[in-house]
């Protein structure tokens, strides 16, 4: 390992250690909510004329499984309307909620603390009613804010290189939005949110017959150049950090190059950018360790192997049919996306069947031709440690879903000797580790949140960790993205099965590891989740997602 990589790995490991929650001490944060400086969850570019996108008058009619299976969705042309649908069903608003004088917007994609650090940018070719440009997506207005025009010849070069029609989409993070509430641990939550947003984009693209492919070779610096970030006047501490760049294209297109040539990227340096980002907070706290881990995990140019490369060893059979395809949901795909919510409380009584449970878990397995795990992230590294509470047909206990078979020997070697590793279903890599009532354990390791014990099941996402970081420190972000993507699948599957999920970013890290065996950092738990029957809060008032635009848009 060269010295630059070595010090980046050390910095990243230090960040991870320092931002663990412990039973006796939480990771560092302000410790109180400075409401006067709560960051605006919406980014606006001042000084530009936004291009309004139409809202869907009628959702795609596709059924539940069309979320995943590419072959079920016919290709729709790239137009202002379909780009609007793509964004509405992934990053658009889903509702407004209010209670006791306070009102907030929810979105199709979830976010830790509903703070929404993830921003999206599109680089579009010329379409009827749209000039080829770099745009920021403003979800409040459901509009594209133009930042710079892209000359026709430049788009031609991009298209020739990527070999087909389509457009580019980039995700970025504003760390301050999360750090305002969560302090040093915020960087982790931003990365989870990127994963959720990425999966949300992959699902909505799929419903339009499109596919999202991650351009794995592109560096963060190059993404910043494409988006004009080096020529943007950021309010102090509110800088946006490039996370990833994807190409959206027809779903059946074969091999897409995963890079952008230097000549193309450098042409973006000559474009004229307009617009000034709005200020999100008056005052800020500088969580310096976040800047350090951001730098340590910044992605240089590289070549990542496709995550679903044919013949990759140790992956589940990616072409096999879904588990119990009869356990289908009658809820249409777009409705599942629209109704996704986090449960604030679970009822502590509802159960689900083993078929429902396995159906949900099965969707989290990577498949070569299915959204969202076919967008080309590196090889899957995240497994599920499951606390099964109320699943009829399965005894309560601690279970393990192995999402990458190659990790089994290492995991068995690390884990407690008394774990059974007993397969419980021939169609799924699911193992019983230990029978028993894990409700209070699940709750206590999930920062004592009762939702972790009151559901049908909850889980910790266990990632192959140290080795991945040593391969490349920027893999730290990818591991969190993978957990966010798994989380997005669980959110949608819970809705499809008539229950509800909640992501749990707050958990006590090492106590989870101790549950598995003597802790070290070969594997780490990165994200928790819970699924069960929701207990609704009848006091909440709901309003339509875009009621605030109704007069002006439609
Ligand atoms: C990364 C992440 C971590 C989260 N952590 C928690 C948590 O620890 N406890 C909790 O009750 N909700 C948690 N949530 C749920 C969010 O609070 C929720 O997504 C947000 O309020 C928006 O609501 P919605 O999901 O209904 O759109 C988390 C969500 C995400 C995406």
C-alpha cells in the first residue's frame, strides 16, 4: 500500500472509530438543536429561470415486480415529461405533514432526520422545450434550474463515447445539513442517503424503460468540474461534495463505457455557469473531522469492476426467479413509491408470514438484470444480521442473510462458536444462528429505540470492512451506498407487503459487533432497519405533495 493510500485508510478508520455510538457515550454532536440555524432542506439557485417540469397526471400502470425486473418495462422516449416523471418518482416530494404549528415536506427518498443532504444534477441533451444544459433539480418547485448550456457538439461527443442516447445524473452531498443535527456521525448518514437516492433513481428509471449505470471511472474532481463547482460561490461551510455520476439510458442497452474521456471533461471548464446557491443557515459549526474523512475518501479516477460481472465468484444466482413469486403485491409500482413512509412507531403485535419475510429479503439480493443492484457498484459486501421477532413459520431468533457467499468462511470464523449456521430455506441464503427472543437486545443496540423490537423483524447491515477500505479508501462511501440501497428495497418491499419500515442510523456499533463475536474491524455494522405493523399518529395532518404549486403549474 503506498503512503498516500495508507494515510487515507488510517484517517477513514479513525473517523469510523470516532463516530461510533457507545452505550455510555454517543458520537460527538452539538448535543442540542439550534433551531435558529436549521438548514433549509431545499437548495435554490438564485439568478436563474427554472424550467418547470410537468407533474404526472397518470402514473405508469406497472405492477409491483416491475420495480425490479427490467424486462417488464417498455422504453419511453427522453422528453421533458418523462424526465419529470423520473425525478418526481425518485426525488420529488411525496407529501406535506403538519402537527402543532410545524409543517414539513416528505420526499419519495427518505433521509436521516428528514434533513435531505443529497442534491441532484442532470446534464441533458436538447429535448423539445429544453436547451441542452447542466441543471440542478429543485424538488420544491419540481423544476430544473439551468446552470450552464452545453453546446450541441459537446453532447455529440458524450453520446458517441457512451454509444447511445441518454443523459447524465449526478448526486452530491451537503454535509452541513446532517451535521447541524448529528455532528461528526453526519458523514455516514449523508452516504446512506446517497444510497437511498441512487436506488430511488434506479427504480423510477426502470418504470420508464430506462437503466441507470454508474460511471465508475470518473473522479469526484471531474464530477465537480462537470457541474461547475469550481466556479460556484458557495456560502461558507455549505459546499456541495460530488458523490457519483451515472448515465441513464435505454434499459436493454448492453455495455456502457464507465468513464468520460479527459477531453470531454475539460471542455466543461470552458462553459459559462450562472446562478448562486442560496444560503442554508446563518451560522455553522465546523465539524472538522468530516472535512478530513471527505478528503480521505474522495474518489480519484479509477476503474471499478462491474458489480454484476458474469461469473463473479460467490454471488447468489443472479438470474434465478424471485422467491415465491406468488407473494405479489396488488399495489402498483408507482403507488408503492409514493406511499413509502418511515414508521414512527410500530405496534408490537403485527406479524408477517415466512413467505412475506423471505420475499422481502430476496429482493435485497443482487441480480444481473434487476434494479437497483445492477447499476454497476463494485462487488456486493453487505450482509444482514436479522432479529426475527414475529414471523409466522420461523422461530424467533438471530438469523443471517448472506448476500455474498464468498464471505461465509470468514464470517463463520469470526462469529461465536455456538452459532448454528443452520440453513432455513433452500431458495434463500438464510441461516438461523441462534433461536431466542431478541426483542430487547435489538432495541437496546439500536440506541434503545423501541421500533427495533416492536416490529416483525429488525436487522443490522454487516459489511466486509477493513479489507474493502484497504483496497481503496473511497470504498468506505460505497459500503454505505450499498446499505442505503438495501434500505430503499426494504422500504418499498415493506409497503408492498402491507407493513412499514424505518431506517435506523442510530445504533451502538460495538455492542452489535459483540453480539456476533469478538469485535474487530474485518466486518462492521453500518446501518440498521426495522419492519413491522405501523402505529399511526392520528394527530398528523397530510397535504398533497405539490399543493403549493397547484395554482401556477398545472
Ligand atoms: C440513513 C437514515 C437513518 C435513519 N435513522 C433513523 C433512526 O435512527 N430512527 C428513526 O426513527 N428514524 C430514522 N430514519 C427515518 C427518517 O427519520 C425518515 O426517513 C425521515 O424523517 C423522512 O421521513 P420519510 O422516510 O417518511 O420520508 C432514518 C432514515 C435514514 C434514511
